[in-house]
């Protein structure tokens, strides 16, 4: 869902199975990628990797029935709104990772970008009209996004733990200015690469 160039919301069991088949090798690929980078980058990947593996396992195996229940609420218009949240998060992640590597704003923007993604999902992915019992797709996706970034946020973001703090400090307004044209050369880049790079830069500060 939050991985790859074209994130999808599986809407039924066949599409969920297809998604899980495609995404299942990802933790191993990231682990293999770790062999090709320097010692510090290895340490950063070690922060990200456990939560990545845990989140994917939750979606595809341990809580698969919960996943299916929520995904039945993924209408076409809701998928478009989900896509818009991911696109904004992706653009901002790439801008922050590549344009702000040595900036004093790096930490605040990296942290607040995660909170902005969750807020976007809460605001735009409204499945309240879905008749599926026990489904809350917005919360499900928000919790999934939170799980992927939890270690980074907990490790580095003590001053920026909530969206409201980010908004009050003007960080949300600032990252909202970044456009796709600003990171055009990284348009097709797999989202984990700038996430790793951005996290690496944050941990270095």
C-alpha cells in the first residue's frame, strides 16, 4: 500500500493475495540492499527493517481477515483520495531527503511529514458510509502508516510528536509547498530509498 511506485488498495481477496505476493519479498530485498551500503546506512536500515517486516506480516498473514474487512470499503473515489495522500507524502519525502540533507529544518520536516500522512488519511479516507461491520479504513491505513514510521518517529522526533505541534510551528505549511517538479529526477524512485536516506540524515544530526 505505501510501498512501490504505484500503491494500491486491494479491494477483495484476489487483489490482496496479488498485493501480498508482490510485496512479500520486500524485507529480504531491503536486507540484501543493506549489504551494499556503508556501516552507518546499515544501522539506519536496521531501524526501519523490523517494522517494515512486522507491518507487512500484519497485513498479509497475522491480521489478514481484518485487512480484508477494511479493504472491502475501498471504493474508487476513496482509492483516488488515498493515492493523493501517498503522492504528497512521496514528493515531500524525496524533497526532504535530497534537498534538505544538511539543512537545520531536516529533522522537523522529516518528522512532520509522517504526521502529515496520517492526518491526510484521517481527513480524506472517510469510509464512514461503508456498511461493512467493524471496518474503519481510515484508522486502519493511518495505523499502518504509523507502524512503518514508528521507530523513526520515536527515535528522533521527541520535539515533533504530534501533527498539531507541526502545524503550530509552521512546518506543515512549509512542506505543503513542495511540488513534483522539485523532485522530477527522482520521480520513479522506490519510496524506501529516500526514506532510508532521509532517516540516515536525521540520525546523523
